[in-house]
C-alpha cells in the first residue's frame, strides 16, 4: 500500500510537470495538510525519488532533474492574433464583484492575463494551471476545486462536489470546447470536463462560448447542447453555425483580429 507521504509527493511531482515552482502554502492548501507536513515530505529521503527540492518558500524539481532529458510540459501561449483578440474580448466582460468560472483550456490563461488589475473578482476553476494564473491577479479571490489530480487534462477530479459549491452562483462562465458542430453541439474530449461544465452551467447567469475558427465543424466524444449558452465570442460570423445560433438565441460577439 502506498503511504500518504508517497502519495502527496507523487501529486506534488505531477503538479510540477506543468509549472516551474509552487509555493508551500499553495501545496498545503491543495493537499489539505499543514505547511510543516509538506516541509517534512520534501526533506524526507522519499522525496529524492521524485527529484523535489525546496528553496525559499517554494517547491520545484531539482536542478539535476530539469537539466536532464526530462522536458517539462510547457504552458501554451496563445500568440495568434485571433486567439489574443478572442481572449481580450472575453476579459472585458469581467466586472468588479463578478464570480467567474474558468475552464482548463489554453485560452483561460490569456483571458485572465487580460483582465484589468483593478477589477476585483472571484475566479473559480478545477485546473491547476488556471488557478496559478488567477493567483497572479492582485484583486482576484482564486478558488480551486479539489480532488485527484489528472495531469493529462490538468484538472482535479472529484466524485462529489463540496457542499459549498452548491451554494455558488457564477455571474460569468467561459468555456472553450474541443469542437463546435451545428447538429452535434459543443463537444469535449474528456467526459469529466463535460459533466463538470453541465453542473457549473446550472449555477451560471451569463455563459460564454469561446469559439476560435479552428474548432468550427470539429466533433469530440462528449456533447453539451447549444441551448446552455448565451453568448459566442468568435472572430468572424461562422456560416456553418448560423442556424444553430439563431435557434438557441445565442448572441454573437465578434472580435477583430
């Protein structure tokens, strides 16, 4: 049986496959233990198996590890003009006192980065990368939904949502799917993501679909109906989706490249 310490070290190591470093305070919060427990874990002989080390108040992969053949998964930067314009338009929708849910897509970081620093809001996500980006905003109350970490999707999965989640009302929701099809709706590769978004939508007022041109006409395994969304942010009017947008009364917000 794997000890609790080894399981914590494994989860810390998985988190560090996506970021360069994590503060001890954040790790303690994610794993629901004390900072002292994390310090003991990192200083234990078992930590050597995971190439972990602490410096200052942070934990990172050791220098030997980062300089070896292991390549850390980079965070995708949306540098295409269309991607940037979509994210900037989405960011402008966030106002002070908003409670906003962000997904685990590559677009979330750019949206969050584009939100004006003066805006005071609460950002909620189940993605580690998105959570860490929320923490960079000085006036953001960042909330991470916990569970077992899935490094493939960069999300925390839980069989049951916390009781406090059921009382949340999100004023804004931003989702970038893997595919958008006129007949088959909004689709995702991951079944957990699809079910989570369905739950969040039940508690959301304004639901925004981020739709880059590259996903129009694409189809993935798990579908959500167009009827759940209020707005679509895209760079040009998608002729293939006109009927579906009209039928579901989805307002189109066009972003300029």
